[in-house]
C-alpha cells in the first residue's frame, strides 16, 4: 500500500472505529496505529477472520445487484463465500460504475469481516476502502486457527501489565484519568510476555477486549493467543482481569454481577471482577483458571484491607462450592492479590485442611519473591495457587517470578510463572 492509500485508510478507520474521539485536544499519535498489524489475507480465508478488521485481497469475479444492494463477488457462482456489500446510498461516492472500477481486477479491501447469510463479507462505506492492485500479493494460505506446537507440559502465568488503556475516552468509565499506555511500555510488556511464553496467561489492568486484541495483533501476532476472555467489570476506571490462551476454552463465568453478604461489611460486590475460565488442553485434561484482582490500597490500607478481606472470603466460598461439587476438580487461582502471602486476604483464600490451596512460592529464595517491583513496596503480592488435584500436576521447581523493573518491563509488577502437566 502506498503512502497516499495508507493515509486515506488511516483517516477512514479513525472515523469508523474511534469516532468517540481521543483524550486531550491536541492531535497526538495513538500508541497503536489503527491499521498497524491488521491481518493481510486472501479472500478465501476471510471466514476465519469474522469479527476482525483485515486487509483482504483477491480478484473480483463479477458484480451483482439486488434491490438497494450491490455485491462485489470473488466467486462466479457461490454466494456463501467472501463478498463486498455496497448499498445504493454510497454509490454516488464512486467515480464510475462498480463494473468499470473493479470487475476482473485485483483489489485489496480493508474493513471488518462480518458473517451474513452464511458467508463472510465487508460492508463498503467509501471507495477509499478498496485499492486496485496491479497484481495480487503473495499471501500464505494460513488460517487464523493454526495449531501451535504442543508438548506434555503447559506454562501458566499471571501478569499485571499496568494500565493497558487506549487513547479513546469511554463515556461510561472514568478512564480519562488514566492516559494511554505509551508505545515504549507496550513494547516492553510484549517483550516480557514473549520471554515467559505462557500457554495460558492471566492478565490484570486491561481496559477493554478490543484493545487487548489489538495489542496481541500488533505486538504478539505469532504467539498463538487465539482465545481472549474479557468482561467489563465493576472498576470505575474500567480496569479488568482477563485471560488469553493458546489452548481451547470451554465454559466461562464472570462474577461481576454477584452481590454477596459479608459478615463484617454487609452487602458487597467485587470491586473489579473474578472470572473462572475452563481450559480444554488439546490431548489433555481440563482444568479451571480463576483470575482475581483484589482491592488495592489506593484509598488507604485502613479502608482497603477490610474490603479485600471480604472479597477473599467470598472467593473462598466460591471455591468451596466448586470443591464440594467435585473435590477432584483441578484449578488454579491466580492474579494480583494486592497483599502478601501472610495477609488475611491470601491466607483466607488459601485456607487450611484437606481442601487448602497450595502455593509453591515458599520454594523461592527471599530475594526472588518480588512481584511488585517499585520501591519502597517491593514484595510478593501476585500468586498462582493450586487446588489439591491441580497440585498433583505441578512440575517440580517450575514456580518462579520473572524479576524486572518498571523501567525495563513497562509494568510495576513482575509475572509469576509455572508449568503443569497437560494430563493428570
């Protein structure tokens, strides 16, 4: 794509996707360009990219017309394959007929692939979305669902990546108090994620699913994170726990709507969310990942600690319910607990007795138990905890913290990493 076409497309996508506007009044380049990293695919593969924005290339076979609708088809006969939809309302924007402009020609089109009447399509709202090519680019016929290489073990990790926020003002959250994460920090966080190379990765402080997907698309396109779990939680800033995975995912539960009665504080709800994600390893046995992000000390410890303890009591009640249903159900509980291993919150969730959760942090030397990396609070407040059945799948001596600093990693937290066996 030449610079002229690229600038037109960028302007178009800015209008279509980010019409809500960016924070601030002066024009500032977004940390992630709106066309950067978008998939470049052949039209035959468009069905694998439904729901995503992509550049799709192919030779136009014929133009079709129906009442108020016009179709740019890439197959002579089949109607259930990729096509472009142009309504009569936008035809006047084209300098000539669709037949004269595109029939029999090689084109590249940019837009969101959607599914309609059994086939993928892109709706065209301006001619700037379509570029005529002298020849088609050489694109590998790869699918969005390419399998990754597997072994007998899986790597699990949890990582608070510090304010993965975009530059768009969300009218329904107080997100304008948090600036977009700078490009350098995005690159640093991505580098750490590449290094730990987790198959299943819990993340905290993510603003929205769309931006998380863009982050993966731009910085981690080859990591295989096909599965993204994110819900809008209760945090007023819009900061949510979530999960990405190479392995298939089954049932997912969010507890953001749960209201529970606490013996000390009365009716409560999670200040962010707790999510439970069923992981279905290929050629392996299922297990659950519970992702938590407990109340921080932002409002002062005297206020936060009782709230955090109430959240911990409710999490433990949810875990006990799951274990009563199936004592042998393997799961991990992971995330940012915002308190240390001997705190009320962590010990409440861990509990004691035959259904106690196991953490292997105690195998680490004291100077390697640092997940919050900023002075003067350097400490271990992020954990991966194991149910009794999941502890049996833990790979000995694999529990570790990837040590780093904010300046080097782009986050004030260090990830916790471990390995588990794919099968029981």
